[in-house]
C-alpha cells in the first residue's frame, strides 16, 4: 500500500516544458505497466510542446481551467471533467488557452 498527498509532494518540472510544474503521485515501477500518475499545472499561455510516446498510452483528466490538446494536428477543447486518452505514436501538444491555471491529472500506461 502507498498513500500519497499532493500537499506533501515536491514540485518537479515537466520534461516537455521545464516552466510547467507537476507533482508525481506514482512513478514507474510502483505499479505494473504504469509509467507515472501526476498532476500538472499550466499557467495561461503555457504549452507542453508537441511530442509522442511510442511505448505508452497517456490519459489526461481536466480538473480545472480551459485549454486545448492537439492530437495528430486535430485540436480538441479541454475543460473541467474532460478525459482524453492518447494512443502510442499519436503526436500531442497541450496548451492553456484560458485565463486561469489549467490543472491536469494524468497517467501513462505501457503499451
């Protein structure tokens, strides 16, 4: 059993944009097939640059704020309550298009 509280976790930086902060609740190796379980906060205008993962699915859940996720050059709006699953190989970019912080809880699962 592992118990984690966001309030007790250290802040780290997202590899796709070191200006974006995240807190990692579970890391690779702590659960089978899981690469991470994290929460990221994007300030207005911040972008997690386009990238792809060949070896994992990535799932995003919007906790707060508004933004856009572009998957293989098709934009999809992000707003609270939206969940998006990105498949291995799909190029994706996340941006905060709103005026408030975009809060995303997300995880990766090995393909």
